[in-house]
C-alpha cells in the first residue's frame, strides 16, 4: 500500500465470480483461443512467501475456469510455474506465435 494505491487479495468467492466472467468472455471466441494457467501464482505478490500468497484462492479461480471453459473453443494450458517465470512467458509467446501463424 501507499498513499495512492491500496492492494487487496481477492477471496475465493471473488475468484470464482471472476473466473465465471472470464470463461463467459473466452467462450465467445470465434477463432482458436488458448488460456494459460500459471499454477504457482498469478501476480508478483501472489508467489509463495509473498504477502498475497493464496493457494486456496488461486485453486478456486483455476477450478472454476476448468469447469466453465468450453474446451471446443478454448484450449487450457496449465503450467506448474509462476506467471513471472521466464519459462512461462516463453511458453505463452510460443503459443501466441503458433496461433497467429495458423490464422494466416
């Protein structure tokens, strides 16, 4: 926190609702779409040992996405990595290039 920014950890219930909204939007995809899930955390301060580490909250997000995503339209790619890991970024970039090349 600082005088202009207040950060709050989302609750499991909030993550469930967010996942439902994300799934609804992704399920409207009209071309090949991929959703990456960084299983070790979704933000810098959500990593193990950080102030907003919340494995139960993240689990709710991921489980709700898995439950609500239409797998005919959206490929779910799970990585046992943190969102800020270089390997995660490289996998995401590789998939993005693949999707762009397939679309052309």
